[in-house]
């Protein structure tokens, strides 16, 4: 008869459970499910053979990291060697199996210690039952303490997994291109709204100026269209990159405009909104420069081939520069 031991890894320490009843698996599973909520019945089927508590939160974190990566550390190896039946004698096989939940750590135990490991039924149900009543199996372990240990370990494990990776500089590229795309959509929406708003006062201006950034700057400069004069031409030229022709068009259009007058309060609100559009566009330009610089540092060859913006979108689409490098060309579409 083969004895089944089960390894249970909790936030408080390692536990080795032993199945005390070894009927047919199907029958045992039915009994296990019916006895799940009754500790007195469950304790007749499964008993605690050994328990090794973690000495510190750091030790618990190291243990869970090793388990998640399928690494058999010295602490777990020593615990199993001390509490499992002695190694098989010459010419005889061990008359027990070790049940684990994770196949990776099971493979590591089997390879390094030569123990027969199983992940099949009834192991998952046994671990489920033990998890439900674990604090009652271990002497002096309160359920509240077990819950606090689990919560603390979960937070520590999460922090260790999401902490900044200095080798993943492409994270900044992914975030930058995503923000750049969002800004483009927002600026277009706001510019359309400010054109519609100011268009009631100076509708001809939108036909002369198509660029959203220049349009918003013109609103800040012109304010009330009747204020434009020959003295304003130089300031208009500065916005139009020294194009005197466009500056003259704006001046002439202001004299024959069909728009209606705005009150000071209305104009103040239009001016405030135009200033927001200007600030967003200027930040978008700075972000664009930053993205170009990061692309030249992180992926210079990709930047030279397809450009910084398209290259950044490819990296974002793939999830990382490493993933992009592994993709066949036929699977990459933007």
C-alpha cells in the first residue's frame, strides 16, 4: 500500500500532511467533499505530520519566490528530508508519494530528491481541505494571525514583482506613445470646440488658419477682432512664421467679419480655454522630443528603419522591445 503525503505551503510555513485513509480515489473524494466543513471528520482522513514555520517575513518572501519559479530551496529540501520516510533501500522502491499542487516545484523535487511526486486527485481536494482548516491543525496558530500573514506576504510578493526593472527602458517608450496618442485625440477635440466657440465672433479666421496650435495662439493675441490694426501685423507674422501674406489676410478679414460681438465674460472664457489648448500642444511637443530621444537611445536601428513614432507603436503593440525582436515580420501589423 502506497502512503500519500501532501506538501502544503502556507504564509506561515511549510506543512506536511498525511492521508490516513486510502480507499479508492473516487470514494475518498466523495468522503472528502462531504467532510470538508467538518474538522472532526476531516482529521480522521488527513493528519498533520510536520510543520516548519518561517522565521521572518523575508524568509517567507524568499520561499514564495522560489516556489513560483519552481526552485527547490535548501529550507524546503531539508524539511522534506527530515520528515518523509527514509530514502529507498537498495533494490526497493519507496512506498509513498508526495502530492504537490504546482507541477514546476513537483518536477524539481522529483529530480533533486528522487521522490515520486503526484499532482493528480485527490491532492487538489486534500490541499483545499487543509487550507480551509489549517489554523486548527497547527497548535498555537490563530486564524487571524494566519490571515495577517497571508495578507502581508501577498503585499510583499506583489511589490517584489512590480518593482522597477532598470533593464526595461522600453516601458517609458510604451507609456509615452500611449500618452502621445491620447493627447492628439484630446487636442483635436478641444481645438474643434474652441474654433466653434470663437467662430461666432470671428468665423473667417478658421478658413485662413488650419493649424490648431496657431489658431489658439491667434485667439490669445487677437481677443476682440476690432482691436486688430496695422500695428498688429508684426505680431501676427510671428505666429505665422514670418508669413506677411497670411498676417494681412487675417487683418483684412477682421475688418469685414460677419461675426457678432462677445461680452467680456464670454471672451474671458474663450481665452482661458484657448490657453489650455496651447499648454496641451506645447506639452505634446515636449513629449514628442522626449520620445524621439528615448527611441534613439533604446532602439536606434528601429528608429532609423521606420521612424520614432511608428517604432514606438510597434514596441507598444508587442509589449516590449524583446517581444518585438522575437516576432516574425508577418505577424506585426499597425
